[in-house]
């Protein structure tokens, strides 16, 4: 007689729960056949669910179950009832349940499985494309299940912390009006409004500010956002962020709140007590020392800016290319690879190839010999002794050190040297290829510029968005010298990744109008683009500010996975496609007509 599994016989335990304390109990387990071993008389399987593995044995004294067990194959979905017994001397220390096994009395096969396109194992060498095409099978593997369970725990911890701190979880629309600035939006045609489009929200930025105007005081949301950007290891077209906004606060209040959240996440998930408050670093210091505003502080290899030295020594310094770069408003930077991390000539040559791939024309180098002389470098033939000595002193060069130089346009020099610094750190084993290596270096990067200069249009553009509050002392320079205006914007950084960013917002309509003027935006244009927010700010808007933390990046860092895709259940590829469902896909002409859209073929290459 068939046992009524599920309808009457319910699961009693997961496949990772049973220990020696359960010996003698009758239990019911559900799961998938992870492996199978037929020892002639008895049939052994490891039964798997998201919680772990349990060994189950089918013996001839339970003839019906034993006979059915002979047909079991990998990934069959089954139910088992039986008694927990000791494994005696055959303990498996690698399994949580390794002290026991279940001697089965009843078995049912819920569903049979065809041979899977790749093994369901922790470590496999199957291509990511094949795994993404069968993501539902890939997600059966323990590493991915652990990552997603960690992420689920992070969601629960975040909600508990924010509610405890008095925040309200409020929702904002996914489809709104397109507003310029930030990333490229995905557009959604409106069937009921011919020729009009919604924009998928790249963030709830404007809506959460309206919550502050509405008096909700403290808002948070774990929210899906959308950006039509080129992808990379830590970016997806749809992503999740922990979105936060607070009224009647300054920058320090926001830092304290977010540090508390991150401390809770690392403590509860990793068992690590993160020291607070986090270190703070000025934006310009970060750019000078590390070449970007998200420095990895787990290792040294800091940059030294030599621009003033080159300018002081002028043409007499004997390095015409460096002097020319400075005359053309460029910069000169150096980095030292210490002698105890010495590289061969061939290895240092490969660094130049890496620099070129990052956009550089080359990579000037010099080896420091006895007495500070430079060797293995064309620079040694022309550089003046005075400039060489000054550079050696500035960078702290010692005998055997390798000096690396980059000069030219500021943005390119920073980018090349920042990438080179991380590349060298990985080659020297200072940090692992991915993962934390057991080090967690949090910091806030603060006081960046409000504006950036667009060389192509020769105009000033908002470095973040037009609603960021400038420093009070810099307000007089909004129209006269926009480049010197700093603002209350901040990024929280961990191990070289920006994990969150935000700002104190502009709530003063008069200052807001001056910011728009600096950006070349007149009253009429401002009203057309941002009118609903500007109108709202006129009605007693409180001082407010906020931040958004990247939940995907937090999970990526906490789990130590190689790719952001490993912490997203159903991710897109580097080209934004879903190999499992075939998205994005074609639609028929009828659908396009209803949406008042006509496809335009891409230009011929």
C-alpha cells in the first residue's frame, strides 16, 4: 500500500538537521538524489536539499522500498521515511549529518530526472553560458544556494535594523517620467498614451525626496532599479539597492546609521566585529594617492603626484615629455614597487602592455641603483641629477625599488595608475584575485566637487545630480568658479568597491536656482525637467539627505564570490541577455502597433 507522502506524511526534518541526538527516531525527508551507490544487497544514496545531505540506506528487509530504490538515479525528486541509526565507525566528518544515516522503510518517487547537462556539484568546470541556460539546475548547487540564503538573511537583518531605528518601508513607482542625469534609462512605451514613454527608475531618488517633503521623516526600501549601461563584473542592468532617506539630519547622522547597519550585517552574517566609525578620506586625497574615489586600502602601493616637482625643475629637469604634459595642464604620477617585491625585466615589460590596454601610450620605468642612480630606463640618460634626487625623495625610493611613471591628461593618468595598482597587488599576492582575503577596509570618501567640466561641450555638468547641497562656504563661487565648489556627497567604500553613495540634498530653492544657472539650465528648462520636485521644495521642505547601498555588491563581497552573477538568482550576461528564457526577445507587429512603436534596424557595419 502506497504511503500518502505530503497529503498525510509530512516532512519532519531537512537533510542537514539530523545528528546523533536523533538516533532511534522515525523521520521523513524530501529532496533530490545527490549520488547513489549499489553495494549488492543494500542501496545507498545521499539525499540533498538546500540545508545539506543525509545518507539513506535501503535494505532488503523492506522489500518494496528496496526494490524501488534500484531504479533511483541522480536528481530524482523523492520522499523517504525511515529510522535514524548510527553509522558506527563509518562516520563522515565532512557532512553535518555524518554521524547517522536513515534506514528507509518507505520510498516514493515524486519525479524522475533526465540526465542533467552538467553535474550538480560544488565545483564544476562547466561554462557559465551552459549553467546560465539551465540556471534552475545551477541553483541546485550548494555554493549558489548558500549565497542566496546569505542574501535572504541580509534582507531580513536590514529590515529589522531599519525598523528598529524608526524607518518606514515605503514603495516607489518603477515606471516614471524620464529625467536627465545619471545613467541611461530603459524606456517603456505607453499603449494608452500614443508616442509617450515611461522610464524605468534608475533609483527612487526624486520620489524619496518627496517622501521627506510629505513628512515621513525616515524612509527605506529594498528596491529593484534599472540602468541601461554597459555591464562588468559588478554591474547588472537590473539591480537591488537598500535605499535610505532621512530628514533633519547632517552627513554625520547618515554615516552613523549606515555604519550601524553594515556592522550588524558583518556581525550576524560573518561573525566579524567591524570597528566604527569608519575612516574618512577627502575625495582629492583619494584621487591623488589611489587614482580613484573607491580605493582598496588592504595594501599600499600609493601614488605620488610629481606635477609640481616637474614644473619647478622645468626644461632643466631633462624629461621633456613630462614637462610638456605639465605645460598642457596634465599631471605626472609615480608608484614604487619595493625591492622586496622585485619583478624581473620581463614581468615589468608586461606591466607596460597592461597600461596600454588601460589606455596609456606607454609606461615609463626606472630601477633605483646604489646611490639613487636610475638604471634600466631611457629616463636615466637625460634626467638631471637634481630632479632625480627630488623624485627619489618624494616617493621614498630605496635601492632595488622599481619606479613606474605615468603622465598626461589627469583623468587618464588617474585611471591607468589606479588599474595598474590593483593589477600589481594581485600579481604580488598582496590581495587575492577575488574575495576579501580576510581583510575588510571600510571608509567614507567625502567632499567631492559638485561639478565636472565637460571638455567636449566646454560646459559644467553635475558630478552626481543637480540636487546635491554645496558646502556653505562655496556657495558664492557657484557662478564665478564652479570648479572649486565642493559638496556634501559621500561614498562608502569597501576593498576597492563602492558599496553605497548619497548626499545631503538641496532644500533651499534660491541655492537650487543658482546651481541650475551654473549648469546652464534656465528656469523654463528646469521646470520642464524637474518641475514636480521643484514645486514640492517650495512647500516647507525639510533639510534632508540619504544614501543607497548596493545590495548585490554587499552580497557579492560578503560571500566572497567571483562574480556579481553568483549572488543574483537569474542574472543577465555581459551583453544583457537571459540565456535561460531568451530575453530580450522579438514581439509581433500587432504588439508594436498597439504600442505605437516602429522598429528601426541597426546601421549596417
